[in-house]
């Protein structure tokens, strides 16, 4: 992520590894780092400002919702409610979680971005309800501005991680609820006795307001993909979840195999079926030999120790590089498009069960029920706040004896001075 944030180098890769890893992760967080670096704002300050602003917007959205529900009519109690809501967001437990918000990594920007989306959706609903009374024309431009900001935030969130689909229910409700309210406004307008010209103007205004967040999000996604297509030849946000290489793995995940487990998604028997079914893949003897014999990312080889979960994509990328098949981003996609076409023609036996996405293997009812311990763990930690280990985090110490260059890159990238140390044993874990 730090390397990605140096945009010129990222979009003009020179080494084989730079080319290989250029599109494995989406770019929202690196764009954020690059933006604050251009402004000269230290990372810690920028992150604090973002967290406070997102907490204010989320609090404002809930405050407006409480006002519409008329839970609090007294100004004194309304102010107290706002302070309490804001205090919860700004000191939210997720902000103190080491793996989520304390690391200098892309997960850290997810909570404030979700707060922003949540608050903007509620504010948009608030103004939709105000506009529903259709004498409040003064809100139209503010509502459009909020819709644009919501669309930009949605596009930013979508490209933080490959798994951003988890927020789809909130995003869908945030678009559908104002849409229903605006539809009711249109019906009310047609039943009213105001002049036809005014009715027409109000309907057009409602349609513009409704389309603003959706169109802004679509425009942001289009621009993001166009930038990648311009520099890399393919438009994908992440080649691990989009494009033909990801499509190859999504096909392997669905091929029936008794050897598949919750950890091993692609046992060697599945890969062998794909090799036998695709003449193009079968002709890549160097690639197949690497899979059979070469060690990458801690696996001995694909035959003896298949990669766990979705690590197969990472391992395959390294094998492609070593086989001389990944000299740019476009050619491997063309190669796997042909392989995927052959796999589709082969019509291999598919596993039964359910999966919310082709990027995950299917599970039957018994396997889904077997996940109950995981659901319990999520409930205990996320809802009941149990099973957390409280520790005093040491200051970040950069080991200059082994990572002097990385220390300088880190400080330059984040406009932040870190404590340095020559004691590798003391500083390696902190770094």
C-alpha cells in the first residue's frame, strides 16, 4: 500500500515484481495516502481529521432520524443525544482494534468511511422526507450536493478492498429508501392542484436528486477502471477478484471434489481436472511443472500442500512470473480467457450447495451449520465485545539496521517521523 501510494512509480512499473503486483489490490487507500502527502498533512493528523468528520456526519444522520421519529422534542435532550451519539462514534471500539484501525494499512480507513456512508445515507433520507412535503425547494441543491458526496464516498469505499460487497445491503437500502420517498413525492405532486409547469419542474428535480448518488458512484467506478486500463491495459480494480485469472479460479472453486475442505479450496485433483480439460493450459508445461514442484508462499508445492483458501491466486501469479508468462498485465488475461473458454466447453461436474459469490466454493447445509462457531465468535467480539486482549502498544520503532531505506520511504510517504533503533530484536515486530 505504501509503494502503491507513489503513483508515478505504481503506474510506470519497471521491475518484474512491480509489474506482477501492480493490480493485486485496489487503490483507494494509496490514493488517500498520496492525496494527504501532496497536501503536506501528516498521516496521523489526516487520519484523526477523517475520523472526527465521519463521526460528526454519522452523528448528524442519526440525530436527524431521531428528530423525524420525534423521540426527543426538547432542545436540551436533543443536544445531549447528539453529544452521546458523537461520543460513541469518535470513541468507537473498532478504532482501538489493532488489526482494524491501528495499523498503517487499508483496513484502518474502512471504519471512518463506513461511518461517512452511514451518515450521508441518513442525511439524504432526512432531506428526502423534507422534500417530500415539496414546499421545501431550498433543499434541492443541498440534497444534490449530499448525493454527489455519497456517490464519491461509495466509489472510494468500493475500491478499498476486494471484499467491499459486504456493505451492499446498507448501500442498497440507502439508495432504495430515498427512491421510495421520492416516488411518493411524485405521486403526491400528480394528485395536487398546483400548475402543470410547477409539477413538471418538481418531478425533474426529484429525478435528478434520486439519480445523483447512483450516477456519481458509477462515474467514479468508470474513472477508476479507465485509469487502470490506460496504464495497464486492463480495467480491473484487483486481478484477484476480477478478470480472467480470477474467473479461472472461480471455475475451479465450483468443480466437484471430495478432497475440498474449508481450508483447501483447490486440491491438486481439481487442478489436474482443469489441466486435462484445457489444451491451452496443458500445453504450458513449464507452468505445470512449477505447480507440481515449486515452493511459494510457504507451500511445498501444489500437489503435496495446496494453498489455503484464496492464496492459490497469489501462488499462481508467482508461477506465471517464473514461467515467463507475466511480462505485462494484459497477456495473462488473454491466456486465461482461452483457458476459461475451454473449461466451460468441457462442462466439468460441478459441486452442489450454495455460495453467495463464484469467488467462494459452494457449501451444503451441513457445512453452513458447521460454521456456527465462527458466527458465535463474531457475535461475541463484535456485539458483546468479548475475547479481546488488552495490551499497551509500543511506539512504532523503525529498525534502521535492516530496513534503513524502508524507514526513509515510510517517513516520506506518511510525512511522519518515526523513532529509530539499531536493535533489530526490539524493533522488528513493531516495524
